[in-house]
């Protein structure tokens, strides 16, 4: 098995975390779901730094981002499937 580009913690997640340096738009990412060690492929739509999130499906403003099977915040902008999810389009619901 190749080294994964993206980790997804729970099958319910709609974002995954980049685990490689220098991920560039157009990369065919190997994505691994740690819950059951399953895998899938997804094309990166943007350059995404290590530790940042990628949308696993199209997300719109108002949608809830799910990571670790938990609500991690509200989308304040859109992100297409394979797109970068970070502070430009995601905010915590805490404040």
C-alpha cells in the first residue's frame, strides 16, 4: 500500500486531514479511513498545506463540518469536493 495523502477518522466525516508536505492541486490522493482502514481516492482541487482539511463532498455555507465523527464548525463559505477547508471558509460554532 502506498503512503496516504489524507486521513479520515470516521466514516461519517465530511472532511479529512492532509498528512503530507506539498500537496498540490490535481494530485490523486490516497485517502485512508482510520476507523476501518478502508481507502479511497480523491483529487485535490487546491494546494493544501499539511494539517489542513480537504472536503470529502461539496460543502456550502451553513453546512456543518464533521471530523472525528464530531461537529467541528460551520462552513461560512463553500468548498468543492477535494477543496481546501480552513479559516477562510470554516468557523467554530463556539463564538
